[in-house]
């Protein structure tokens, strides 16, 4: 089992979600995050220029069994890219164990 | 016939009264929108305070201080006709004010104006003034300073005798508020974070520009009453001309500010557009019944440019005016007053000189009295909240309240 964490543009979220569903990754969590990075957005307010390094992104956390890892990564790579700086990152982490709370099932069974 | 004319006039004047009242919502929205979320309750509280207490003060003494009944030719400076308001004999008849309005309407229309002077100050000092200090300042400024200055012109005092002209209050309302704002922000100091260590101005963007925009549209609407009512009757020609000049100046001011600031700063700044509209409105106010449409457009265009330069000047002087009140109300108020001597039916060097003297005298009086009042405030209630309170926001530190409890915005 692996946990796939992805930071993506909010504007790409719907495409990524659709692509994940199409490879039968139907369960995952996400939340909105603020980060710091290379991308700077120029602003002007009442004659004063300023830039903010605060970047708004969406953070996905997806736990899948081994056969789904490649498919999940490819789905995100194919849909989250705009080829501009700031498209985000994907991280793969090992997961020791998983349980479904309702039934007590564990391992791959608990993920379906 | 006389009753009919009085009725028609009086209805118009009461409509204008309600429009001027509505301006207090406009000011509130503008101030909220151009400041940060954490100070919203505080700004609304101040605006409620100003209109409620302002109206009561005007009833208790302000009206009789502003319209004390100077004798012709006595060059009145200060006179008080007593506490409270009681309609005089004949105050409801055609004989009062040439059938323009009743005495009750007179009181309420002028009362709606009175609080405006402190409302102008409220925006400039936002986000760091101590609430109790502001309340004390507002009571003294609306209760005493505004009516005393008003008496010099509208009450038939010495400025009126000299031929000084201020139709609806570029000086008497807007500059009086603007001077108070300037002195207060000078003594108050800038908000934390407005200037960096090297003294370079930094942007503290307002948190709700849709609300600020609504405020400006409401103010424009209210100005139909502010200027239209200053005709002091429903005179068909003068009221319609006044509404035309008022609107054209507002439009020209907005356009000038939007494009001039684009030339300077390379962006289309909505807040400059809004301030330009207001600058045009303040600019036309002194001579709205004296100008041709072309004059009004020129006054507005120049006001729009003045606003943009004025906002930059305030930053350069290391002063902090979150809503641009000094540029809009003081600088454009002075411009509008002087414009009566430059454009329109009254233009002429002598008139210009009288306008200049009026601006100078009112300015000097307001600067000195504001300074004295603020020294009193400083030594009693205190003027500024402490650093921690300012950082937490005045909504929490002064009121213990949230403006937007349980509210969040989903960004795209």
C-alpha cells in the first residue's frame, strides 16, 4: 500500500478528480493549502506595487494498493500540468497498515 | 396656490433629506471595503455613533449654533440661539424660507449634513484610533466646530457677508471634515505595517471591494439629495441643473482618476476610480448651481487628477489615510471652492480671492480647534489603541465581536 500525496493547482482539481475516477481511484481526501514558492504574483493597490509569495493550492491524499500506484500517478501527471512554474508535486509514501473502521477489515481489502 | 407650492417644495426637500441620510450607509460601506476585515465592526460602530449622536447634538444645540439668526450686516462669528428645537411661529407656512420647506424639514435636512464632517474623519483614522477617543472627538467636532463654521456662511455670518460662496459644502462640510482628518492622522501616526523600516509605503489592501463599490454608488445617489436639496426648494431649473452638474462632475472625476492612475501605475485600479468619482462630487459641490455642463466636466476631470496625486502625496508625507479621505474631501473640497472663482456664472478674480480667504480662514480654524480637541482626547481617553490591540484588530479588542463569524470564502 502506498500513500500518494499531490499538490496541484485548484483550477486543475476537477480534471484530476475525473482522471482518478476513470482509473477507479474513487476515494481520497483533499484540503486547501497555502504555500511559498518561486511563483510571485504582482499586485498594485492605490499606486503601490507589491507581490505576494503566498500560493494557494489543493493538497490531495490518496491511499491505494500497489497495482493502482502507477495508474494514479499517471492520471495526475496527465491532467494537472500546465507546463508553467507552479504545477505542483507528487510524493509517494509507504503505508504500514490500513483499517476500515466499520468492519475491521485491514490491508488492501479496507481500501476498496 | 401657496400651499401647493410649499407642499411640492417640502416633499422634494424631505426626499433630499432621506438621500443625505442614505449617504451614511455609503460612507460606512466605503470605509469597510477599503480596510481590513478585523476592523469592520469598529467602523460600523463609529458610523452608527456619528449619525445617532450627531443628530441628537444637532437637536440639543448644533442647529441653533449654526443658524442663530445673525442680524444683517453684523458680520456674525459666534451666536447661540438656545438649547433644543422649537418651531417658530409661522415655521410651517409659506412665509418661512419663501415656501421652500417647513422649519422641521430645515432642521432634519441640516441635521443629516452635520454628522458627515465626523464621518469623513472616521475613514481616515480607521484601524488604529481608540473608540472612546474617536467618540469624544466626534462629539466636540460635530457638536461645536461644524456648526460654528457653518454659521459663518450658511447661518448668515461674516463669510456670507463677504460674498464667499459654498453652495452645498465643499468647504463647510467636506473641508471641515478633511482638515479634522488630516490633523488626526498626523497625530495618530500610521497603521502598523503601512511603512517599512526605510519609510517606504506598503499596500494594506481593503478586504471587500464589492462593498466599497456599493458605498460609492450609494454616495453618488445620496449626492443628488446633498446638492439637489441645497437649492432649498424644488425650483425646476436649479434642481435639474444641479443634478446634471453633479452627475457630470462625478463621471468626469472617475474617468480622469481611472486613466490618470493607469498612466502612473500601469494598472486599472478600481479604488482610484471610486475615489475619483467622489473627488468629482466633492469638487462640484461648492458651485453645483453655478456651473454649465462643460464647467462641471472640467471641474470633475481636474478633481480626478487631484485625487490620484493627493493620495500619492499623503503617502509621501508618511501619513496614513486608508480610504483617501484627505485627498477626496480636503484637497478636492478646496479645489471645488476655488473653482467657483474660476468657472461658471460667478467666475472672476475678486470672487476667487474671497473663495481663497474663506478656504484659509476655515482651514486655520479647523486645524487649530482639531489640534486642541485632540490634545484633550490624548490626555483623557487616549488617542490610539496599543500595539497588540491593533494587531488583533479593533473588532476583537474594542468590541469582542466578529464581523463575519462562521464565514469563509472559497477561492477559485
